[in-house]
């Protein structure tokens, strides 16, 4: 390889986490909710790049950079680095991290969680220190309920408070369009608006979802129990869902996580045209599309 192409930068897509179904099945004494969720990680995300440096640095660029404070104590990427050093019993690594923030902040698609999980994976590669699976999971869980699932950006079923993870059936070739009405929602506010905590569990899943029709048949029989409470906090979610439901190329639509981002599933050949048409109709919304897995 020519010298000028050699680089010490390691970069990865920090994929969005989409809750295709999210059932809230109970609440623990500490207030955390018990849930069951089928999650997918589409090829849409932030970008995290790590390179050796004199000291720990974080640069944030990209369309949503202004919404994050790179020096903030509660920045999940920096907390991930410091937590890693503590768990690995080593000095805080001298790395420059560049976060390209392309996913809207506090939007129900796990952007911050995925950034933290991706940082942990890249840190292991850069330092050559690999934590045990148990330590890595424990560290991820200490950063946020959705961080462990983001360590393995593949279809999974989450249970417990989101920390009990299992591989999900294979997903079919499918396109996804993500739409956020540029509204950020605080997860605790949405949980507070949830009346009924003891909802039915997810139905048993097949070994594989053979095609889009099989996936949609399953999803139609499932829910996002946070959708109604989120809509009561943020009216724009209803507008987005109405719009998605009115497009005949979109075969299924729902809100992800605690919102406000909603998703539409479609044939992979349709996703770019749907994205273009949505942008024309709603230049004020955040819209992205890509393969579902
Ligand atoms: O852990 P994380 O910071 O991602 O969670 C944000 C908030 O969402 C928690 O403080 C809690 O109020 C709520 N939550 C919950 N049950 C879960 C996950 C999150 O009540 N299983």
C-alpha cells in the first residue's frame, strides 16, 4: 500500500439501534422497567474514529455536533474511555476520538449508546487490551441500559431491563427509512406517561424471518408500548406516523424506543426514492434510509 494511504485511524459506523418491537412487561422496585424488544441495527449511524494522540481528546463534527458538549462530564464517549481504563486497570489511553454525529440526539435510536459501545470496541483494538465478555458487558451496562445491546450490532432480543441479550432470528433483505420530526424526548418523561406497565410478552419468534412478509406478519402482532405515551408528550410523532402510513411503498411503520424517531420498512429497491420524496415533502424532518441489517 502506498505510504500516503496508510493510516493509524480506526473508524467504525456506530449503527442506530431500532426497536422493531418493544413490549414493557413490568417494573422493578428500583423504577427500571422490564421489557422485551426485537432490535435491528441498520446501516445508518454515527461514525467513530480513533487515532493515537498526545492525550485523550474528543472532537465532534457532523450535522448534530452542536447538540453535544465534547467537554461535558456526562459525554458517553468520554465516560466509555474512562470506564475502560478503570476496568482494564490501565492509564486513560491517549487517543483522539472523532465523533461524526449524524443521528439526532435523544431520539429513540440509541445514538449515544451506540457511540459508547463502538468506542469500547475500537479501544480494545487500539490498546490491544481485550476485556472479558463479562467485564465489557458490565462496563457497558454501567454507561446506560441500551449500551450492552449496541456492543453487538446484529439483530437481537433484549429482555430484563435491556441487559439480558440473545441473538434474534435472521432478518430478511429489507429497507428501512428513519424519520424524526426534529423533536428530542427524554426517556424518563415517556416512561412516566406510560399508564400500564404489565403488558403481554413478545410472541414466540420463528427460526428465521424468511421474507419481508414474514417479518411484517410478526411485527403486526407486536407493539411498541411506549408509542402512545410518547405521542401524548410529542404530537409531531403522530404526524410522522400518519405520513409513513399514507405511503403505499412503506409496508410497516412504528416508533422506535421512547421516540421520537419512527421507522418504515420497505423493499430495498424503494428506500432511496422514499427518502427523496419524504425530504421534498418535509424538508424540516430528519430522514435517513439504508438496509435493515
Ligand atoms: O439507562 P439509560 O440512561 O439509557 O436509561 C434512561 C432512563 O430510562 C432511565 O433513567 C429510566 O428512567 C428509564 N429506563 C427504564 N427502564 C429501562 C431502561 C430505561 O425505566 N429498562
